[in-house]
C-alpha cells in the first residue's frame, strides 16, 4: 500500500495514470458531509480530491476569494468524476457555464460508459474511462462547446461473443437491463479486430443516434476512434479518403473540415433523451442551414462515388480486381443512406416535397433496394408522393 503522498507525487509527474488515480481514490474517498462546517473547503477538497461535492464547495470558496482560475480548476474536477455525485457535478457545471465568456454558451451531455472484459482487465479501468472521456471532451470542445461528463460506468459481459463490433453490441443488448433514458451510450472494448471481413472496423455509431462502440488501443487515453464515432452521433459524415480529416476513418488527422463544421454548428445543441430524431435533433437545428450543409455533403459524396465507380469501370485488369474495387468504393460511407433519408425528412419539413421524394429514392438505392432500410426509404418516398399528388390542385 502506497501512501497518499507518494500517489500524489506520481500523479504530478504523470496525471494520466488510471491505476494511480484509483489507488488515491480508495485512500481518500468521499468527504463526510457533516464535517463541512468545521473544515476549510480547500482542505476538504485536498483530502477528498475525487469528491464532486468537496470540489464544488472549494470552487465556490476560491471564487469568493477572488481566485477564478482556481475555482474553475475545482469545478472541472467535479465534472471529471461526475458519476460519483451527479447532483454536485451538475451544480459545478452551472457554475462553469455562468463563467463562460463565450456567448454561445456551454452544453453538457451525460455519458454512460460500458466496458467489456478486455477493458476491465486493467487496474483502475474506471478512471481510465473517465480520463478517456475528459480527453475527448476537451479535444472536441472547440467545435462542440460541450462538456461530456460520466453519468455511470459499468461493465458488460461479452466473454462468449466474438470480437466483431456487431457481436459485441449484441452482447451488450443482451445484458438484460433497459438502457438509461437519457445520455449517450458509449461501449468500449480493447479486443483486437478480427483479421478479416467487415468486422475489422474500429468503431461504429448510430447516425444522429445515441449509441456508439469503439475499440481502444491498449492503455490508450485520447482515442481518435472515439472522437470520430462521437461526431457521427452529432451527424458528421465521411468525406473523401483523399482528404485528411478526423471524419476520415483511416489516417491520424484530427482536423474537422468545413462541410462537417457546418453540420456540427447546427447539431451541437442536440439532446440525448427519449423521443428520437424529432425531439432530440430536429427541434434544435436551423432547418434551412442544416439542409444546405447536408445537400453540399451529399452532392460531393455522390459525385465522388460516381468518379470512383468510373475508375473501377475503366480498370482493365481482371473482373475479380474490378469487383474488389467496386466493393471498396461502395463502402466509402456506410452512413450515406442515413444521411440522405435524414436530409429528406428535413426537406419535407421545409415543404420541399419533390426534393424529399427524390432523396428518399436515393437513400433506397444507397441502402440497397432489398435491404430493410432500403424498403423503408422506398415506402417513405411512395407515401410522400401520394400526399403530394393529393394536395396538388386538381387539373381544370
Ligand atoms: Zn465513421
């Protein structure tokens, strides 16, 4: 057992050590709530550094003493371990938001973190997930202005599942507990991707939904895969493999290009509660600006896809090589069907009916006309077309 002083010195050297945080947390724990009156707030936070309640009080004391930087530091710590006392962390967030100079204001999103066995095998895994969430929240802050705070940290049993992302997600869904009603659901694994097939993917997210799964590398804290998938929840899309960007699934870039910046500017205030797209996304975006942002991306993406397919057709090597390349081109963006059907919904709301119908048609083609999603998009296109015909003025 290391003394708390030694642990603090270790963290001063490397603040990203989850195992050391865990040990220090076990030694310090929660501040006794009754002791508040006698103990100096700063001393209480020093003795119980991971307790959001102690951090909240210490921050207020620093603010009252005219030391705003120290106050902010305490409140940020309260958010780091928000799952340990969500009420105090919420109060700390409000203090931070009140201080924010940026007139656009800050948002906060609760995140439920779920780890499979491979992640839980490491000492201090809960702190590892808190560190990973804080790192990605800080990295995306310039574009989202949103504090992603841990709401709960749990394990899920995937021992018998394969290493493919859909298998892991299915194992998560079999855990026999309902999903929390509010917040993002972030599933994390450290399992290596299978060597072959579609399951080699490093991450997967529901387009504008609330659940994602990401593979972390061993001991990784700041994860590009996590950041990439998170932005899919905010409606960001793949651009071109030829453009360096965070929204390119390959490569190591973190930059966010103009088309995605335009989308995120609209969606960054979205919510993660019950009620689907209608209540969580559509009520928070400017309809015309969002339509413009997505139409630009769709046009570029479809043009690129056509260019890619032309390249394949021009390829004079074997049919097998052509088929292989065609598959690669077609897999450019698995979300493009979702993007088209979402934009079609926006167009319909904006009373641009004929365009909505055409875009649902495009979505059906992208999904594949025989897939369940393709059929749903087709049915939407037909239904809207019927409505348009009914509402059109009768011929004289
Ligand atoms: Zn992606």
